[in-house]
C-alpha cells in the first residue's frame, strides 16, 4: 500500500482511538491518558540491558517501537502530545527524529532526559490514567493502570481499524517471504539453526525484532509445541519440518505456521488433510460465530483426520468425547492477534469487565469471545505424536482407541501445525496469510 493511502487510514485509526479513549477515561473518572513507552531493564548485577519491548498501549497510537523514555499525553478534545526521548548519547544509537505519516497528528516535544518529561505532563496526577509498567514511573507519575480504563481499551482492541488490518498485511508479507526462504533452506539440508538464520535474513529481522521466538523443528522436534532449541547440526535424515515464525511491522505481528514433508509420503498426505480441515475452520470465522465452538469443531475435524489415517480405531466423535483427541491436539485453536502476538482481551465478557470461561477440559484456549467484524484471529489446528500425552491415554485405560503401530509410523515426523491469520468481516472470512502466500 502506498503511503498516502496508509496516511489516510491512519487518520481514521486515530479518530477511532480518540473515541475509545474518551469513553475509557470517562469510565474511570479521568481527564488524561498518559502512556510511557517503557524503559530499559537491566540484568541483575550487570550493566547489560534486556531487549527493550515497547509498551503495547504506546504503539497502538503510533508506529514507533524503539523510543524508551517517551510519553504520550492524550486529552480528549486536544491534539495528542508526544514527549519524544532523544538523549544526548554517544554510546548508543539515539532514536531518529520522528518522521512519517503519523507525525503531523501530534504536538511533539523532544526531551533529552527522562525527568524533562515532568515539565510537560498534566499537573494534576490524580486526573491521569497512566498505563504502563511500574518502572516507567517518574516523580509522582506512577502507572496506576485503572481497571475500568484497561477493560474498555483491551476489549475494543480486538476490533482492528482498517489501518491496523493494513499494518498486519504488511507483517504477513514479510513473514511469508521469510517462510519461503526457510522452506528452501530445509530442502537444501540446513540445520534448524541454519534455517532460523535464513528466516531472519529474508525477513530482515533479528530475534529481538520478531514478535516471538522462532519455532524451527525438524523430525521429532515438531512434537514439542514450543520447540526453541535449534540444533546447530542437521539430522542424518530430515523427514519433516515444522516452522512457527512471525514478523513485525510498525509494531504489529504476524504468526504463521507451516509443516512440510521432505518426500511425497503418508505424512505429506496427512499434512494436506490437516490443511484442508484448517481451510474449512478459517471459513468459519464469521460474525456471530462463537470462537469456543470453532475450537470444539476443530477437535472433531482433527479426530476425523486421525481416523482417516488409521491412527485411532474409534469414531471421531468418541475420540472427542473420551478426550483422546486432546492427546493429539493439546492446544487451543488460536487467539486474537495484533499489537501483541497473543492479543489482550481474549476472555473479556464486555468492555466493562467480566470473563468468558474456557470450555471444560480445554485449558489452553486463549480466546473465548464471539467473533465480530474487525477481529483478527489465528486458526492453528495441530496434530502431534507426543510420548507424554500418548502415555496418558494408556494410563486412562483408553489404549484400545489407538492403533499404536500407526503411531510409530508417524512419530518420527513429530507433528503438524498449520496457522493463518484470519480477519472477521461483515461477510466472508479474509485470510491474510493465504492472501500473502498467493501474492
Ligand atoms: N507462535 C505462538 C502461537 O502460535 O501462538
Ligand atoms: Mn498462534
Ligand atoms: Mn504460531
């Protein structure tokens, strides 16, 4: 998208944030919203800092992710103010002077030390909702994170503006480019570490830029849901490759998973079956559809795949009822995504609080809301061959449900996960990931 178009979407995005902020402040009885960008955190007994992560409430307003010590001041009816921290420093790179389509919407004051912000913040701290971490406090400006304000903003954050959808599209493009490079590296015989480097190179992002640590798993490692070890040496024979890796763009995340078989074999066929099931699940992302139901339906669909491949000997329905399907699909179908890879407000019952519980027996689901236009969710079904969970099936006396010889056939491949980002619209689902792969 060209920048004039992005600029006009951004203006609408700001309008939406201003409108939300006015309500949020009113709910909490405040006049101003203050958002520190965050500060550096140091390792204990050391002068080494941890990777800086900007306050998500800050990057909701502007695509600036590397300006620790800055503050936003939002007062309804007034132009927002950015206190932009640009220290006098010759040891480190100083954040660049603000530029881009967003700058004209802010009164920008450059500060050189953290305490300089004090001169420019609203005088009456009691009238300020301050959203941030405790260590961002300066003087009497201590983050108070008022619950009614957070409840409102977190709930509304699920509904992406057109600008946010476009930012997420850009993140998808980067992620897809890097996924393609990673697949090439796998087929060329690289180690997990080598694939990771190929991914980062193609994305133009290093580990601290990425929205989460890359999961790059060959063979049995695919059965570890969050495998992040990255062997330095390739296996003797690379049979399969599961990659769960994202990218960032202007503070927005993508979260994409693909699984490959090295050869045209039964595992390749199983990947295609999961892929076909996943596409159907993506099509269920429609306004009014309960995401909890999507998760439960996914169990049935995946149990159907296990049945078709002779891994289970009971019906798909029975496998779901007895919990056998959970041994093969032991995580949630997905989550909201946007400024954070696991976005806030996943269980919010309303914009004034309350929780929508997870379905019984499904502790790892991260989103329980009913889908509405503007929500962007991941759809990430998986099937894995995990010794610990398979052992539990036997312990529960359900061993007869499974053909253990078939399990042995598939175990050397680890597992399958396929993950896309899907936007809920007024009509059909919009699959941002497939769109990027198709481009
Ligand atoms: N990459 C983490 C997740 O899929 O939720
Ligand atoms: Mn995910
Ligand atoms: Mn993922």
